[in-house]
C-alpha cells in the first residue's frame, strides 16, 4: 500500500514512521509512506497557501491552487483521495477495512479554519476521527494511517485481528499474565484450568458483558448469534 500525506507539517509524521510496528512495516516494504508539503506547490510569490474568507468572518482558509496542484501531482489513475476533516464520515473499524483495500491513497490534512469548499470536488472521501475539534488534520491522519497499516498481511504477526476489539462488534475480553496473584487480585481460575472450550465461552461472555456495560450502542448494531444471545440473557 502506498500512502502519501499532503500537509503543511511533513515533519509531524517523523516519530510515527520511525517507531515500533509502523517503522518495521515501512522497512519491510508492507507500506510505502511519504509526507509531502503542499506549500511546495504554491504559485503565490510570498509562498502563501491561505487567504481570508469571502463574505467576511474570522480566520483564514486553505486556497484551492496549492492543494489541487499537490493532489494532481501525487495521484495516479486509481489513487483514493481522503480529506481529514471534522465534517467527514466517522471513522470506525469497518471504514478502516474499506479504505485499507486501496493500493494507493492520498491523505489530505488541513489547518487553520479549513478548506475552500471547491477543494472537496477533488476528494473521494472525507473522514473524521470523532466528535471533537483538533487544531489540524495531522493527528487524525496518524490515527487513520496506523489503523490501515496494521491490517496489512505480515505487519502484525503475533495476534490475530479477529480477537481485536471492534472486529467482531464486541469489546475485547479481560486478559492476564503472570503473576497468578498481584496485590490480592487473582487471575480467574478458569483461565488456569486448561479447558479450552470453557475458556472460549468465558471469554465470549466477558466480551458481551463488557460491551453491554460500556458500549450498549455496539450491541444495538450487532447481530448476535444463538450462543451470544443466550450469554447476553444470562
Ligand atoms: Cl479529521 N480534523 C480535525 N481538524 N479535527 C477533527 C478531525 C479531523 N476529526 C475529529 N476532529
């Protein structure tokens, strides 16, 4: 997968691409990541990329020319252009799977008060990471890129994605490691029993319980199978 981030702050992504699993995914060529400064594309003699709002109002807007030229210069025929904006579709794990199907994406990050509306006609998808406002799209782009990259084959080898929170529409069950007792808190006996089927049932039940208590909205959306419905009613 190729990811090109268009941003005024390409250095923002340095620690993201130089740390842990994402660094390894790049080193092992699972992902080709670059961040490009769209200021490099401005034709303005003072290098500006923003201007005042037509009709008046506070703040500045990103102008069409540098951004549209940066998109055109960095896209191929099949590139998906994603704009990070609080007005976008809410990001969830299903959306991450969808977007991670693309072999080539451009992720556009805004700053200041936002984008000239006409830029949106050059964009395939607008994505928001939640109902709160950030100073810029860069932090949101890191979230989106991390979630997409980790889904690629070979990036994560130690765990299966199917057990992750949200993959099956439920929150993850509680997990423990040694010691068996820590400051009076014990690992549940069943996890030490070696009885795999009972452990599987306990984990599913705890997943449902945690989801019911913390995120009932997820249960409303999920189609429970027979076993899950039975556990929920217990
Ligand atoms: Cl994608 N951008 C900004 N600036 N704020 C946000 C966001 C994105 N998602 C939630 N808040």
